[in-house]
C-alpha cells in the first residue's frame, strides 16, 4: 500500500458534504480519514459506513438532543465519538443541518499512512484486520471522546479528505448488530474490498 501523497490530499469543504444523511453516507465511501498525531499522520480510505438518518429508531438522535449526543445536532461534518458497550469508541459524522440530529457511522477503512503506528496502537500484526470494523478503526487511529465535536472540515487532529480517487463500486445492505430498524438498507460498502467488515452474506 502506497502512502497518500500530501499534494493529492485536500480537506473536504462543508459545502461539498451532502445535507442528506443517506447521500452523505454514500459520498463518504472512498474518502480519507486523516488523524494527525505528535508521532505523525495516520490515514485510511473509507470502505464501509452506516447511515442513521432523521427519525431512525436505531440512531442516537432518535429521542432528541442530550448532552451526550449534542454533536449530532450540530452542522454537518462534525465528529461524534461515543463509547459503545463500555469497550470501543465509534466514529460518526454529523450529517444534517444544525438542529437536526442524524449521523453516519464510519465502519471500516483501508489503511494508507502510518500503518506501523496503527499496528502498534492495535497491538496486532494483520493489516487486513487493522481497521475492519468501527471499534478497530478508532483504536488504530487513536480516537476517543477527546475528539468528540471536532470539525472534520478543517485540518486538525482529525479531518476528512479527498485525493482524486474515482468513486468505487458501492454495495448496499442491512446494517450490522442492531435490534431496531434491523433490515433498513443503510449500510454502504466497497464491493470486493478486503478491508470491509461483516459476514460474506452482506458483502455481495
């Protein structure tokens, strides 16, 4: 895997982010998550996401705004980071206009820059499994609640980038690991990509 060339990477402006959650989820496929740390840059190409649109009973914004989910109600393009089941952080992107709660969960990425550092963060040797799942992704990138609310549309500790790569072939399936809105076709992934998570039956 070749490192991402600095000259080919640029911040995604907020004006380019779709203001509809499902559209944003599809848009984010193929884009790049950039994590700047004191030890260097870590990055990966997004290959799998899940949308949690307005009114979705499975979404954290469903019952209204709270101190915990406040970021989901900010302008689109903010990082919503929460701890799931007390064991793993999840990285989401707020996805609607300010005051409207919704988000997109980043589920998996293809590692690009800082692979050795990410392997150390995860304490694993297998690059394929490094960020193949939302909890693995955040552990690899060193993401926790301290990054909750970060503006992903400006360079900083965590941001979203584009690098001119063509939009890949996108598949659609039901979401994973839910008890509500289980069959909603709101999971999007790169067809045939080895870094996508989930069972083979959902990745055709």
